[in-house]
């Protein structure tokens, strides 16, 4: 190294201005000087270089040099002399620029390789294809900025779709158009361009939910002793159209019975089938379809009432004269189930066995109320998109039979949890901390009080340590009655099966792992369902721009009123000039719908 030599520093040319004892002072193209270590630079040419800004690469004969150097490993000087006919600071810098920036040469300054004709042909082809793709992209963006798209360029719109569905982190199209990066903006543009229509529901895919039914193989579980209960009437009571009946009720032999589909008989703990079910975590219920957790074959074999006889896990409740439960026996069984709907059951509540069943569940509900149970009743609607594409939003009908079944399921969750706790069987319990402060009295006749009560209630939690569920008024509780459609319920049933078969139980660590594994998925299932329900409500409103209805004032926020629209199970905010009391009913009309942003505005109807 000597003064005025041309050197390479961090891939840029530099000139040695001064050599010190331990450092070298170099001049950079931007006019600045920098002290560097000798090992930080590499000599390209001994110089002299008058000024680094004067380095101009001369014309070259690169391809001729490449042909002459085939099969060799030339030095930088040899490459410069062949490509530029001389070795000067300018040709030395030009020779360096031929490395890795052209198809002919690659490597480092002190280790130059000459590419083969096959390599050069491949690289040139790739560069040509890349150039062509960039030209097509530029043409696409030019047309897109005019609000148009051409059929041959529709493939580029995959960029928008993937970003809208959260399959990519950014959208190149949004960036080119100067729009903010957000899935909502991608969705809006897809609608504007007519690539998607308003009905396209992106939410399950956005939350990475599978939309096809699973097809894993079923496996026979551990054999258990099974009682024959086919002599008694058992009723699976569900909404019309239900396809996964997993619970049924009986009143026979002086006892109240709850039968749960025996999913553990075909999905044993620790098997491949178990792991597949855990990965799904739960059925996905969205208005346009239901995506099951288990293969259709499993539901067909295990659903109560779908076969002449069904396998079940049965809970037999012994009662006193007041219909209080004095004992609960749990065992596996074979049952014969009749399927019916809430509407049909409602007409038979004064007949046996329904009359006795409802006496039991009414007493159980009264006991829960005595223990501080909170009853949160808010408007609910059922949303369905039928095969013809019609959107149907119907308020959930209030059936006493529905309350009866819900209470029976709570009773079973309670007694199952107590059985597990008393026998040291590790399971996932569901606990809910008590509300803090003075809980307001609430009544279904006072919608505003129900909204207020909701603010006091805390989230439930899943734990392996049993504790009270304050909202239900139960000292201990677990989810155990829907093993066809919820993995946590299946996990509980698997443990009960192992215990009754006198087999080794899953450990607490196993339960924690299984619960944690599926909880992240169930969270996404819940978000998918909520967003999908809102999506179809907004589509319905968008397709009915003259929609009008009734709202109920349930709260105040700043200068606006919180308005509940029962027929849609929606809450919105409306600015009202007149200050009205809570629970006032007001006529409302649709004002604006934003489907990508999941926003809707209503106004006071004239």
C-alpha cells in the first residue's frame, strides 16, 4: 500500500491520502476522509490516483475477455487488461464492477471465477424474464392507476388478496398507489376493482382457519364397560337443522339423565386422531357453512340419534322430593335417542318426561341463583346464508325448552368437574372471578341494566385448579357436554374414560399442554365467528339500503347515545339532540356501511 493508490473500502473506491503508523487515511467519493485499518481495505491499483472523483470506467470488451478466459482464474489485473486493453486505476475499478454484477464473472477481488456458457445463458435468461416481468408490472400499475385492470394482468392482484387475507406482510400494489398498508385498504381496493364482491368473507382465512372438513383416520379407544339404556326414552333437543347432536336428556327409573356423545371411543387420548382434533380445537360456525372439528364420519357414527343406537357417556342424577340432586353416577352406555327441536319440545313441556325434566332444571337454576349466579340476557340473532344466497337474520327464539337444555348442560359440567376434583383427575376447569364492586341489579325488561351488568363481568379462565364460576353460581365447573365440537370437552371425556377403565391418566402437564395448544386456536375460531357474523350483517344492510328498525337507548358516551338494535343484535352510537331516558325506544334508519372496516352507522329516522 502506498499513497495515491486506488483501494476498495466497503464496496466503494477510495484513494490513500496518508499512511500512519497504525491507520490509513483514505478519501471517499463523497469528499470525506476516514481513518481505517489496513485490513479494512484492498488495493485495486497502485496508482497514482489524483482524485477519487475522477474515476471513470472506460469502454470494455467484456464478452471477448470472457471467451478468452474460459477455464481460468484470472487476477484483477489480467481481467482489466483483457477487458479494457490496459491496467489503469479506471480499468481496475471497471474490472471490479464486472464481478457479480454481470453474467460473465463472479467472486472476490483476489478470487475471480469465469462463469461457464451454461451459467451465463441461465443468468441472461433470468434477467430477461425479470426485465419482462418488471415491464408487465409497470404496465399493470399504469392501467391500475386509471382504475382499470386488464385480463392478462389479473394475476398481479394476488398481491392484494394475499395481503388482505394476512398471508403476506405488505402489499406492493398499495405501496405503488401510495395507500396506507392495511388489510382493510386491500379489501376496499379489491371491491372497487370488482375482483371481489361485497359477499366475499375474508375473516376465517384472515385468522388462518381451515375451511374444509378434516379427513383423519379414526381409532378405537380403550374398551370400557357399557350399560344398556336403550329401554329409556332419550331426546336430543336442538335447533332445527343441527347436524352434530352431542347431548340428550331422559327422565326414567326415577332419575334425571344426561347423555353425552362418546367421542373418546373413536378419538382416544394421545393418538394421531387426538392431535388432529386438537389442531382444529372446535367447530367453526359461520353463516355460510359449518367447518367441523372431527371428520363427518365421526359425527355420523357418534352423533346421538344418527344411528339406531348411540354410544354415550351418561350422567344419572338421583333426586330428592324437591328435585335436588343428591347423587350423580357417571358411566358409559348405549342409548336410543330421538331427535327433536326446541320448538317441538316447547309444545310438550306439560307432558312427561319433559314435565319432570324441567322441574329438575328449574330447581337447579334456583339453586344457582341462591349462590349468586348472574343472568346476562342480551339480544341474540341467528344468521344463515342459504344455498340460494339469501341472508336470513332471525332473533333467537326464547324457548323454555332451550333454557332447560342449557341448565342440564351446566348441571353436567358442574358434576363432571366435582367428580374429577374429588377423584384427583386432572382436567381443564373453567373458572370466572367474581365481579368487583357493587353489581347492579339487572332485568331483561331493562336492557340498559343488562349492558351495565356486562361491564362488571370478568373473563372466564381455563386452569387445572378447580375454582368457582361466579357467573354460573357454581363452586366448580368444566366444559364436558360438546365433545363432537369442542376439543376441551373431548379432553375431559378422555380423562373420564381412562379413569373408569382404570388406565393411567393424562398428567396435569399433559392437560396443560393440550389446553394451551388448542386455546390459541379457539381464540381464532371465536374471532372468525364474530367477524363473519358481523360481515354478513353488514352485507345484509348493504343489500337493503332502505333498512329501518327500532333501537333501544342503553347507555351514554360523550355526546352520543349507545343504541342497541335488538333485531340485528348490534350496538351503535347515535348523536341525539333530545336527551332521552335510558331504555327509550327510538326509530332508526341505516346511514352508511363500511364492509372492509366492519363499521356501520345509523341515524334517527324521520
